[in-house]
């Protein structure tokens, strides 16, 4: 449901109802309307005809309607808008995702399906578009630009250039170019990125950014290329520089540790900008159910001292302006009647949610199940790998049989650094030093010979078992972290057998597994059942790893191979440097000794 078709007859009925000549279809009375234009909260009645708001008027002044609902002073907000989200991170099918977020008050999302696209190519985006039809959630899709996110350093299931972008941007359901993650390509004028950006500019649609770490001249150059938003905020100073540069900020809930300083910075400004929006980016299923999506972010911002009216404006009017949707984001005549009812502004919880004039949810629950779009088949069988042996998870130094070797390796989580260590080599096999673990990656899309890649990992401690995932941003190759080759093989094979997902192993047993047979990233389980499985796996992962927030956390497993970020990362092509855009030989030096 990207757009709402309003017939001329419905619009004329709305005109007549606003004049008091005909009854409204629905009249909401005694609503404390949160005015996103003025910041006022005022008691009004709202008349609705079909999907349209026909009138916002003084209480009791236009009482005639086929149905009347008394809101008894409850607060009324436009439906919430998520300006950047990867639905795939919920691991839910679109209809299951819609059931959860609509009941929480979110009525529109801007979905970047680049996880699906990295596995399935244009067909993955087509699936996202088709599976979103007829949902109560308004889904605007973005055309993924990051397939793969770092060409030359990784290989996903497809390669997108100008032709693919032209195809997707021609679809009416697509609202723009999704986050441009190849910052290096933009700044160095790569032919591929010029094609992608030109396709976006020629379409007249949005171009989303991913400006992690960019500042000064580099940030200005990135904007000059045509990018207009960013959600990769690393600090309050970073947020302010990007806002002052003219980017639309998409403050995200997936990095809550940054919110207090960002709120303080925003409150220090003399003017509350219309170029500040909210997004969820990535929310796992258990968190989505327990805490919520956009609604959870709103409550955190309010908790950190941002006025509720300002927070809600980010998620409504500001977001609608960003998405170029003049029919959304405001409770005003002529706009679509997407509405959320709240009892309190101290802690937001949707009591009732209206979509296009219809009440679809009450007290956090949908009034009717959301049905899948008929005739849309979910893509399966995307893990093109044969069963693996423990021998596939042993790190080797081919140059010597017995001796020592100095190896480059990855240090840290999320913000990775290069380091070197000297290891013992016996029978050609690296003996893992104390305090280290292994990261292992293998291509799973059948686009090149699937040779396993291994690297030493420092800063994650000694993993007591293995963690495997086929959901690994952004190329979604099979990734395993661990120390014991047998446990690593066991976890990997569990995923190969089920078509993907996540698994934990320890001492020769599977501790937990979440099967994601759809594109190796989505489950067809009911949301509550999937959330429980995912939470169980997350909780049990503490038996395998010692987590140290905010960076060395369970979520970091899914992003540890993001080669577009600065520093070292392991991909299916080898040990890569996100700063220099090179594949690096881990071997620095080696010397033979007698066994």
C-alpha cells in the first residue's frame, strides 16, 4: 500500500462534509490533537471521509457522522513514519512485520531491501515490492545501491550498476536510491557509483546516504555528489556537522548509547530543524516485539529530555517532508487519515491506530490478522554450499610446515584496527594463541569458487564454541566465529541443512538455532515464536562469548564483515582494508624451525 487512491467522488464528499452539507463517514471527537506545525496541543474533532481527513474543527461544531468515536481527551498524532529500515533484520516476513509495527503506531516505512538484493539481485527487490502489496503498512521501497556495498572486496549474489538502478527507479513503489555505502567510490568518482548516482538524480527521487566517518571536505564532496540524508551518526558533533552541512538526519534507534548526547546537542540549537527524522535501521524480532520499533526510539528520546511534541514531529511531519509525501505526516484536511492515539505523552503507547481512516489496531494488537499478498512466493534454497568438515576451519600457513609466522589480524569489534601477532605453526597449521579466536567466511551464492577465508580475531576473547550466521551485512555470506574447528563445522552445517539462519555450538552440540530458510535471512514462523527462538539464541550466546557493550555485543556478529567501513574486515575474498580498498595478505613473515 504505497499510495492511497482517492477518487474524485470521495474528495468531493469530503469537501461537502467539511462544509456541513453531508455526514462524515467517521467523526473522532474530543481529541487532543498534537499540531506538528505549531507545536500546540488543542482539543478538536476530526471528520473523516473514506481514507481522507475532511475536517479538523472545534468540538461539537460539525456533529453529523455515520459513526462517532469519542477519544475523551486522548492525544492524537499522525501515524509514525520510519525513514530508513531493513525489514530483513527482523527476520520476519513483511506481513508479520506489519502486524507488529502497525499496532505500535507506525503506518509508513521506507524499506531499503538491500539485504534481499545482495542475495537475490533485482528479484529480491521485486519480492519486497510484491510482498508489501495490500498490507496495512504503507511500504515505500528504496532501490539498493550497495549490491555489493564494497565492489572488489567482497562478492554477494549480484552486482548493481546504472542499468539495475534505472529498472528499479522506474517502479512507482520505489521512492529513491537506498543508502550509498560505497563512500570511497563516490569520492573517487568510480564509474559504477557515477552511474548509480546519475540514475537517482535523473529519476528526481531521493538519494539516501551512509556517511560514516566523513567530515570536512570529504563530507562536502559526498553531498555534492547528490546524497541528501544520513543515519550513520557517530556522535553529537558528527550529527551537528551533518545537519549544518544540509543533510537530513535519520536518528536511529539501533545505537541507543548515542541518544543522550544527540538530544543535548539538538536542544542547544536555536531552531528545531525540519530536517531531523527518525529511523530504526535494524531491529531484531525479540526487541521489536518487546520494546518496539519507532515507538521505542520515541520513548528513549523523551526519556532523555526531548519534548514529546518535538520527538513526534521527527517521526511524522519531518519524515513526510523527507519522503516527499504531502499526503502524510499531518492531521489536516486533505491528508490521509493515518492516526495514532496515545493516552500519555510521558510514555507513548498506542491505544488505537487508524490507517487510511480505518481503525486497525487497539491496545497494541491488530483487530484482524494480516494476510500475505496472494501469489507471492518467498525465495528459498539460497545457501549453495555442501557440508563442511572440521578441516575446513583450520588456519594454515602454506609457506612453512613447522616454525613461526607473524600474521596481520583484526583487532576489535565494529571499529576495527590492524594488528600483528606471531604464532606457532605445526604441520602447517596455526596454533591459536591465548586470547584469540578465528573468523571464517565462505561465499554462498555460487558466483565464484567457494574457498574458505580465515583470519585471527583479537578483542573478542576466547570463544567457547562457535557462532554461525548466514545473515551478515551486506553480502550475506556464511560467517562463523570460534576457536574449535569441530564446533565451527557443526554450527555451519546446521545452517547449510536448514537453508540459513543463526546457530550456536559448544562441545560438539548445537546449543541453539534459528532457521531462516527464506533467502537465508527470513523465517516463516509466527512473530512470537520466532522472537522467542531468537531471544533464546541471544541469551545462550553468552555461554560462547563474553560480551562487552557497546561494541562487542551479539548484534556485532551480523556486521563484523562490513568491508565498506574503515579498518580490516574478512570477506569471502580475503582479509580486506576498508580504508585503502585493498585485499591484504595476512602473512607478514615466517621462519622454519625443526619439528
